[in-house]
């Protein structure tokens, strides 16, 4: 990202509530790809099944990923996320594809960059940005996966750092404008990601805005590692992120209290992209674009958000409705947060 693009991004978020895209996985499901569709010609002889490896489609079915990006940009998205949610060596181990992770990140970023640039050329008054998606991995550094051995961990902090650093470098090579560390269920994983991202910036000699987005895993309003939204914010603020917020979780209705908590204490921009409601018994999302947008309009009206989009179950139709609903409202104003010692365990601790 050039300095000019960084300035464009910073200017845009001051002018209006920026629109992020919606779900990638939900859209991929519409194509009903089989095993051969996932493999393509590039991995036709891979030694195990790869169906379900959505990130791989950036190599084997790039036209599908580009089409999905384009649909979101067409309805008004300012920011599209790369198709790299699971593109770390750690998550790719499920398919024995650790060796392909870097290549997938570069390919996904290039597709998003190309698509965003094409739409920006059509609407030069509306710059389009690419966020390199850094997902949580399928491991947790804080919690044992073995109930009989609470001290056991199936991943180390250093292993996470190495995986995240490689991913970040691939995304930068592919041309992203922003790095978004997203769907954080374990704050320790996120700390590893943050350290890795800053290390990657130093090694490549380029620094990008960093967005941080956590997720609430139960209706008590905590993440999987047990932190409240404010404690999570305190834990991550040392990274000096461009924005912090929440995504996924239980839909806009149930996410609002947590968003209010973060918005009140954050001295940076706030983002959100909730699910389209709660999944039904078939695992599908029934909340209509109008229903979702109606709930999110209240967030904008009350000045809670600077960036807004959709997560699981959301589609271009949802993003179009959200963009229309929040358009009349100004972006959240960053509050004057008193300078105090702000620490956190499971709860925030503030002194001074």
C-alpha cells in the first residue's frame, strides 16, 4: 500500500461509515463445488481430499473468488477481505498443505487487489481497499484440548508467530492495503498474530494499518479465553491498531451490548461485522437483509461504529441493505478516553 492509499483510507473513515464486505464461505457454498472443483487442475493428484478448503479456491477457482469480491464491491463495499481465513501453515495442516499456505495468500491478495482496482477505476470518487484476512487458526494457545490434562497445549506461541508472520508477508506481497486480525476467540492467539504482523512489517520495510476484530463465544459476552470486551480491548491496545471491534458471534441483536462496551472505551476506530442472526437447526442463517440492516441502523444512529459489514450468512444483498441503512449517519466520533493504567485479566483493571 502506497502512502497515498494509506492517506485515502484514513480520509475515507473520517468522512463516512465505511462498508466492509460480507461472508465469503456463505457465497462459496452457492457454487456447490465437488471434490474435483476444489482440486482444479493444479491439485488433481493431491494425496488427500481437499473439499472444504475454501482458501485453496484462490488458486484452483480464481474466477469464483473474483466474482464474489465483485458482487460485494458492486453493492457498495469500501473494503473487501481476502479469501485467506484459514491460510496459515497451522490450519492448512488439515489438508497436508502447509507448503502451499504462502502461495495461497499471495494468490488471494492479488485477486482481491485486481478486483478492487477495477471497481475503483469505475468509481474514482469511491476508493476501494483490500484487507488481508488473518484468521484465528484451528488451535488455541490458552486452553487445553485435553480435558484430562489442563496444562497441555497443541500449539505454542512461537509456532503461531511463525505461521502468522509467513501469512502476513504473503498478503503484503499480494498487495493488500490493510491487515485484519479477525474472529479472535483466544486473546493469546491474537497477541501472537499482532507480534507476527509487526515483525513482518519490520522485515519487509512496510507498515500497514492493522484492524483487530474479536468474537464473543457465549451470551455472557466473553470470548473463549474468558475476557469481557473491555478486557480484550485493554489486552490488544498496545498494538496501536487502526481499529478494534467484533465480528461473527450471535448476530447484531445479541452483539450490541459488547459493541457498546468497546465503543465507549476505544480511543481508535471501531468496526463490526456480525452474523446474519443465529443459525437455524440446519446451520443456515434466516435473517433477511432488511432485518439485519434494521438492527445495525440503530448502531449507526447511536454513534457506535466506524466500519460495518457482515459475517456468516451475510450476502451482497445484506451488505447493500446495510450500506443504505447507515448512509444517513455520521461515523462514530472517537471519545476522549482519560489516560490511565489499563490492565486486564478476565476483567478490565483500571488504576488512576
